[in-house]
């Protein structure tokens, strides 16, 4: 079985002085999170879509879903965790409790504030996760990457031709991800920027899915203006 996990646990502190987390802000005529869920909702390969979010926003999220979707049984809103990876583990526990986990259970995890992903990206994530066990959506770096270990002077300038910007979805065989995550020490868990690093730490293969320049993450006020332009262009 295949599950979509739309990660809505952030509070949007980098968006500035706003009254709600950024995933609930409106672009076009709908909240960002609804635009994102729609991209998954129209794909019949998903058994269920799981939306982990902060506890205090669960009812609000459920109400939005009732407003914009007819078949709300396909969408489960659950409580997120303290970290991104704990949130993903909560989603896996939800699947295990309600559906069971087998070796071919796949989760496609995606930022709720990346509403411009494509059908092609979703399909390739599902196919690559089934075939290889894990995959990450990336886009070739267009700018020179500068490394500074002391945040003051340049310590290295890597070869840009082998650098990629990480996007989402990131997709995994859920049982394997759970096993690998539970094998990590608490110190290792603290070093994880995302779920793909879990596999990389343990020497597991993570295949690359080609992303898109417009698969942006809405993080800053400027991104809202870009998103409005993209929505009009769609």
C-alpha cells in the first residue's frame, strides 16, 4: 500500500509576524496546505493521505479538509512530533495501527508548503521507493555553493556540478525507514536534517528523483509573492 504524508508540523517563524502557521495562509483562493493536498488527492494510487500537524491546529485542519474535499475518509489528520522525523514516525505508527506494515508499504513524505509539485514527481517517487527503498527529490544547484565551518570565512567551495538542492517529496519503504531510524543513537538522531539522512548514515541507497525549479518551499514573505504569481500562471 502507498500513503501520502503531508508534513504540516511547522509554525512558520521565518514568515514574520503572521497570525497562523504558513501552511494555513492563503494563495490564490485557498490555503497553501489545501493546494498541496489536492496534488495527492487526485492520485488514485494512495490508500490514504496523512496530515500530521501541531495539536492545537488539528481541528482547524480537519475543518479545512471538510470544506474543500468530498471524500474526507481518504485524509487522516494526526498529531505531529517534536521533530520532522518524529512526525514521520507518528505517521508510520498510524499506518501500522490501522493498516499494518509490510515490506512494500511506501510513504511519500512532502512539505505542506510546497504546493507546486507535479504528477510526474509524485509518480516517480512512488516507483523509485518501491524499486529502491528510498528516494529524494532534488534539483541541480544553480549557484556556487560556499562552505564556511566557522560562519566567518570560506573553508571550501565544492564542485557545483555534483551539488543538488534538496526538495520534497522524500519517499521510503516505511518498514525499512522505521527499522533504520530505531537503530540510531540519540546523538545520531540529533544530526538529522531530514529522513534521507537516516538512510545515508547507515549506508543505504537513496535514489535521486529530478525535481523542478518551481517546486518551491514557501518560507519567507517573498515566497508568498512568487507563489501568487505561479498560481495565476497555473
